[in-house]
C-alpha cells in the first residue's frame, strides 16, 4: 500500500515536462512550442498544455480541416440516400412530397474536432492563464466552422475519450486527443464563476505520472537507439503445480520496458516515487517490493544463448541521487535515479548512458 509521506511525487520542471509528454504520447518534440512559450510565459502545467494545444490545432487547420463522411438524417423534399419509411409514413410526409432520408455527408463536424473546440473554449476562460494566451486560444477556436463553435455540449466524459481511442486516429490527431484528455482530467468546475474551471497540477497525480513515466521511458528508447528491440514483455512463471489450473492464479509479470539484443537483455522497471530510498530503523534502504519484483522478473527469464541478462530500477531524482549496483541471482542489477531538473540534452544523455 502506498504511503503518501514516502511516495510524494517529484515535480518536473515545465521544459522537461514537454519532452516527457511528447515521448509518452509517441510524438517528437517541436522546438517551436517552447519558443512560443518564451513570448507568452507561463509557470504552470496548464500553460504548457494550452501552448501545445495551440500549436497542434494550428497544424491541424493549416492544410484545411480534415473531413469525413458522417451519417445524417433529415426531412427532405427530394430523395437523398435511403428513405426511412416507418417514420415518413407515420408522420404522413410522403403524401406531402416529403420524406425522412438517411444519408452520408462529407463534413468537418467530427468528434475529435468538437473535442478540440470544447477544450479551446474551456482554456480561453481559464483565469490561471495569461490574458494574451487566452486571446490566442479564442482566435484559433474561431477558425473552426460556425457549426462547431456554436454547439453547446456537455463536458466530455470518460466514455467520450474511450470512443475516440477506438477510432484509431492518426499520429497528430492522437496527440491532440491526449492533450485534450489531460486538460479535462485536471479541470474542476469553479463554483464561484459560471462557465469557468479551475485546474489542478496533474504532476501531483501519482498514478497518472507513473503511467506517463513508463510510457516516456519505453518510447524514448524506441526512438533514440537502434541496438535493442524495445517492448513491454509478459514473463511466464517458471512454476509447476499439482493442478494445472492453479497456475492461472499466479499474478501476471509484465515488464515496463524490455530492451532485447542478441548479446544482451535489459529489464528496466520505472518507479515514479519521490525517492529511491526510504527510512527503516533509522537507516536508508532500497524499497523492498521494487527489488523483489525486479528479482522475480530476472529469475523467471530464459535468455537466449550467449545473451547476458540484467535489470535496472529507474526513479526520478527528487530527494537524492542514487546509483548503486549489485549482482543478484547471478545477474547485474542497477538502481539509479534520473535527474529531470537538468536541461533536456542531459536527460537524454543519461537515459542513453544507462544502456550503453
């Protein structure tokens, strides 16, 4: 069970947070976003999200808003698509030369575009953002068709985002979906001002940041090196049971990141905790469950012929820097912290140094 006094998350500086989100969401960072932040300074994650959303929306609008065929139903005087007989007859439309028709129409009124417009609107009313940035958000929102900006819709729900993820959107569209989802996850209704929201600092959400830290690390290695195949691996227990069905009761062992080369295999587990050590009996010690978990991964692995197997526990550096090495069960193990408060080139170099 997590104890907040021991596991209070570290707070990543905003420039590093931008790279963190880009890699987690499988999008290469764009220097233009950080350059724009220099002209409209901000000091909170919400400002960063607003700037990222502005940049992504402008890129979406530049070649013309994508369109797709959308199912429509309307009462018409001329035949279009398929006549809906039951409602047309029930309302006595046919004898008046009218009918209810169902048809597909090419339209920009798509669920993702509605979400982006809604998100731009809620950010444009956010008192925590600089006035100049709120004006930019409003101006970009007005570039969408009037049919989209005039709609009054309820705030998106978890089901909204699940449905959009099922649509298998393209790279840029998926990135915009992630940005919008994070904005709405951190938005709380403001009871004192109608139509406004206040926003929490999502960097303090332990579960969210742990997931992002895992995705960031795995995707960084997928993009920035070519020696290893990078994936999340399900490890089978090296176990036997009198009743075969009992094996199904064993918990699943799923690595955060496995880096696999013919001569070397690294199991890298990320832990978004404030410290790699915790006090016990007046002494600092490594966090036992984390080490036990990595040890179990290593002991149940079957590396290929001539393949060296090793493990890494990676923490963000907050309370103190740690870099210790052991041999456990015959395998090298390293427990190390990553300094997220340094400029991005240093972060990237440290990550590549871990697997060099």
